[in-house]
């Protein structure tokens, strides 16, 4: 997943995969889903993003790891 924010136009794009989008579904005003021909979501575009969400929150991240999945080195 890649997140790009363009502060000049106040647009946020979340890229969910490497597939090329072939269509767009508008789910609400200024919120669009990029989809493949199989209707898989490959990206999310949010226009006027700073008015719809806290940009600082989406541009920071927290990583939670399951200790069972991490191998301990001897």
C-alpha cells in the first residue's frame, strides 16, 4: 500500500496494489474507488481530503506485530 497526498490540490490517493485501474466508482462526492475490470479495488482517491479527514493521521502509521509470527533468533 502506498499513500500520496498532494497539498496543492488537497487530494489523497491510496494505492492498494500494482494492477492498473480500468474504472472508477464514485462512492460519495469526492471519494472515488479505482477498480479493475473484475471490480477489484486498486486505489482510493479522496478530493478535498483535509476537509474530510485528519491528514496527519493517514500520513503517519502504527505497526502492530503478532509475536507469534516473529521468529526469535538464537
